[in-house]
C-alpha cells in the first residue's frame, strides 16, 4: 500500500463513526454535500483526524477542503512538514 | 388605465430580465421559506419586536401592553440613571450631535479622552482604547494583534465578533472545545514554538450563561508562550470586587494581556473598548483598521458611558441585588422543571433550553402575551443546534418582578407543554 493509500484508509476509518447515511467513501466524496455533515460534526471529525495523525488542521485549511481526497492530500502534506 | 400602460415597454436599452440563477439573494431561499412557514402558523415574529415606549430599564410598552423586559443586556440598569442622562444632555449641548470623523483625525473630543480615563480608572490599566461598538473592538483588536504566520486559538463557542475578527485578519486560526482546558493544552502543544500566539477567551459565554475556568486556561496559555485576551462583554459590572469581570473575580488579572468589553451591556449605551498594560498598546490606534476607518462615537454617548462607568465602580449594592435575582430565577425555573443552560446560576443570563423551534416560539409568544419579553435564540447563534429562551436579569428587577416572572413561566410552560405531566 502506498503512503497515500494508507492515509486514505486511516482517514476513512475516522469517517465511519460519523457516516450515519452509510455513504460509500471515495476521494470525490464531499463532507457537506454527500456526508451531509453540519459544523458540529465537522469539528468532532477534524479533532479525531488531528489526534490520529498528531497534526493541526487550521480553520483556514478547513475552509479549502471540500472532499475526502483533498483532506487526505492535506494530511499527507502536514505529516511531511 | 389601459392595458398598454401597465405593460412594461421592452426597448433595446432595457436590461435583460435577471435569470433566477443569477439572483444573488436566491441562496437565502431556504431561510426565507422557513421563516414564512413559521409566521404562517400565526405566531408573532420573534425577530421583529418594536418597543413603543420604554418606561424604565425593566419595563416597556410592546403593542400597547406593559411588558417586563427580561431579554436586554441592561444588567446594571444604568440606561435611565439621572446622572448618566444628564451627562449625555450636557455633552449634546456642548459638543453637538456627532463628530463626523475618525478617532485619529477630527473625531477625538475631550469626552472621548475622558471616557478612556474612566476606563483606565475602572480597570486599573495604563491604556484604554474606545471603539464605536463592541463588535468592532473584537474585530479590530483580534485581526490586528495576530498577523500572517501567527496563531489565534479560540473557544468553539466564541461570539460572532471573535470569529469575524479572525476572518478579517491573516493569522492561522485554531479552535478548541468549549471550556476544555485539556483540549486547549493539546492544541497549543501541537503548534510550532516560534510564531506569536493569541488565546481568545470569554469570561461569560452569552448563549448558555456559563463562565470560563480562566485560571486553568490562562495558565495553559502562558505555559505555551501565548498572549491572552479575555472578552468581558457579559461580565463587566458585576463580577469581581470592582466589577471588572470574571477575570478579576477569578484572580487572573496579572496574566491577562488584553481585556475587551462593551458599553452596550452593563454600561447602558453603545460602544466598545480594549484595555491593557502592554507598554506598546497605543500603537494599535494607528494600525487597527476598524478603529481608524470609521466615525467615532457621538460625544453624548461617550459622556454617558464615562459617567456610567464611574458609577459602576461603586455599585456594590446593585451587584448584590443582581446576583440575588439570578439565584432566585434560576432556582425558580429549575423547580418548575425547565431544562436550563447551567446547573447553577453562574451569571446574569439564564438560558431555558426548549425542544425545537415550534416549542420555543410558542413558549416565547405565550410569555409575551402575559407581558414578559425574553430573547429567543436559535442556530447558528446557539451551540449544538439548541433553541433557547434567554433570560437576562437586571439589578433593577425587583424581587416581586422576579416572582411574577416565575409565575409567567409556570403558566406558559404548562400551556405549551414545555413542562408538566409526562415531561
């Protein structure tokens, strides 16, 4: 498994407890449109991802992230940095 | 009128009709529909109340009916204080109706400087800076203090003006779980050591009326080398021996770098401020855009504020009565079976948590019909998607009025099913 595929798998794992609709998660899945998360769910989820990877995803970064794929890329970048 | 006269004439220079998808207001259609559906059920619009007459800090005429005000931020009841009103009238006569200019150009009159002196006396600080509103004080101070590459760390339940201050500036923004010392510590610990950091806290969180554990939070902020700003909008006037706010009551004044506040609550007029002991604080007057690029407050407003602030220093009796009112209302509503925002009375705000919008509006209207005005609050202003009726007490509410209020809640709660059998 590539590094990115590993990151994707770990992010997907964090999505599951919040995935109430049972949406099939791909790179193109959107948090607002497909998963229909409200701002509170987003906050809990982001905290879970931050804890998992020991990173900080600032609100500035969150504003740019709409899809799971974009989040996975951001996490990969933050881990290198 | 002929048919032709009411038919618009289409000519070559008429603009093309706006296509619906290009109507910039279409994005609000869902909210417009939700609001209309609510009004169509026959209830009064909770966001369109008009006070026809204001009789005192606690009484007004609404739709011809004398109504007890339990949804204002007039905590210390200063709005009709004779000294305050007289100071405003004198300044209006002496300095006119307005300054028509910025604080840094032609908009600083002697009453503005006197008001800043009153703040320095009240807070015991070296510096005070008066803004045109409390919202602008947060907007200006927060956006200017933390610049590009620096960090703002804020509580998730922060007031809109704090979020908007972050939005106006260029700093990186990180938020932590409401009032969680552990989460604040964890988040600060993950940030790079070198860049400057500003931790933004509030003494009282105004939606539920809960207070912050400031000693623990400030200690954590200092451990990580951050500067601390505390917003005391809902704490000024009745927390601490001098009424400075929650940070004074909890004994952390020495470790708080900036205190932001407002004149539109306990002070009883409008305006905002920031006080600080930082030796370089005065440079903010030159670099803070919401301070520079707006007109200063009218001289009558700052004159009323200065008089009110000086009286608040010595208002120990009023403070004691306000706390007594808060404890009695909290206990009374709890005994009736209402779910409240806090287990204990922590501030002058008591939030009643309702099931949903329908119940909240029904309850709100039932109270209004009995002659009681409270604030209805709904998402996105509220945390966790809650619908609240927010009661804010005034030092001028009499003990009898508080009993009357509890009686009205009892009747309205039973009539709407918010309390009583089965709940």
